[in-house]
C-alpha cells in the first residue's frame, strides 16, 4: 500500500480569515509586537506561497503575542497544518495534541483529530519494515470514527482503516511466507491464523487459507487442511488459491471437508 495520498486542500482549511493585501513576511526572531490579525494574514500568505516553515513560525507568533485573542486557537491548528504540509509529522502531532487538549469543544476539534490520524497514516512504511506507525494510524483513525461518526472525516477515516488493516495483514503474510519457506510450519500457521481471525475482510484471506492448507498437509494434520480448503472453496470458489489448494488435497488423496470443531470454522462463523 502506498504511503502517500493526496494532500489536504489549502483553500478548505485556511480558517476564516478575510485576506487583504499582505505585506512581505518578517522572519526576524526578535519580538516585534503587532496586531494578531496582521500576523495571521502574513502566515496565510506564506502558506499560499508554500513557505511552510515560515508560516508555522508566524502562526506560533500569533499565539505567543496574543494568547487570549480569537486568533490564537485558529493559529494553533494552522501551525499544525503547516507542519503537516512540510512533512514534519511529529511536530504536527505535538501541535494537534496540544490543540485537542486546550480546545476539546472547538468546532474544529474533529478536523484536529483527523489531521492527527493522517499524520500517522502518511508515515506508514513498506510491509517488510516495522509496523508500529501503521498501528498508531489505525488507532488514530478509529478514534476519529468513534468520536465523530457522522462527520465527513469519519467517512474518509473508514476507508483508510480498511487500507490500514490490509497493510497489517500483508505484514503477517510476509512473515508467514518466510516461516513457511524455512519449514517452520507452526510459526507460519500462527501468522496465517492472525490474518484469518483479525483481518478477515482484507484481500489476503484467500492466500492465508491456502497457506494453511500447505502447512497442515506438511505437518500431516489433514483434518485442518481439509477444513481450510473447504472454507476457501465455499467463500472464494473462483480463486486461484482454491484451485491450488484443491490440487494439493487431491495429491494427498483427500477432499475438502469442513470440520465444525476446527478453529478455522469457529473463526469464520463468529465473524459471518
């Protein structure tokens, strides 16, 4: 699964500031007191010019100079957005955590949770690497759905949850195939079983069932092999994985047959 997805549209996220002609941005570190609206407008201008580091610094300056103004909260979330656009995800997450803590009742808090989830989601790496960030993304996306089920953010979060689960299942399959090639069948079964029990709606299930057939036949546990093939054939009858599994059973002089006492049958029945 690719880790990059379309960036959040800037026009939809510049929060309620009517921009007038903007002067050039001051980037000096010294304290120069100015009206909150003026600093905020300069920050917005920097965002439009994709000078995200400058924009983040200016949004922070709004809060620093005018912490109790109406612009302060807007500047906090926009500073986080500037970090996000600059691919500084850790900085964005820290800023969003702070915003959520300080403004739990804000109309923009749903967006803050969503952007926080995206900041984890866009750091998802290849299945061959550690998947800690994938799990953090899944937790954050699930929180968006749980807290704001009727929001536009929840709809997109649900789609990304499916993709994230598919990614996690892919990691289990990668490790399981490695164990299978090494002849470590019990370890491989553990990985494929995780896919069947925890990621049953993902695209990896047909292969996981087939790999179970391979493993159980290699161990001489034909009842479980027959059950895995039967579940595979019933739910994915046109799958190439079922064709391969059926051929393996024929070579072993057995046929697909579901055993209702098998963990495979129980796992499948409990979810469908």
